[in-house]
């Protein structure tokens, strides 16, 4: 798998890069961002829940609220 050329649709720019390397860099940046977000939330006592777009929103929200109620009762 070699370089791939990505064409801009709004401007006439293009970018040639290795998709595998691009993905690796993106995933590293995303992991760092999420770690910083989790640490910031923990530092400021903010509830944090990672919900994926493939997760059912109602089930994820119900689980989050149950955990929050449970934690509130313990305090």
C-alpha cells in the first residue's frame, strides 16, 4: 500500500500521504485527546462516559444515569 492522493472538494488542494501512517497518527492524537479529557474530568469531579456512535443512545444514557445515581447515594 503506497501513497494515496486525496483531492480537496472545496478548493483545488490535494494531499498525498500513506493512509496507514495517517491513521496511526490520527489514532495517537485521538488517544491523547481522550486521556487529557478523562484526566480533566477526574480533576474537576465531572462525570465522564465514552459513548460510541454505534452504541444505543438510550441504553448508554440509562447506564450513565444509573451509575451517577449509584455514586450519589454512596456519597
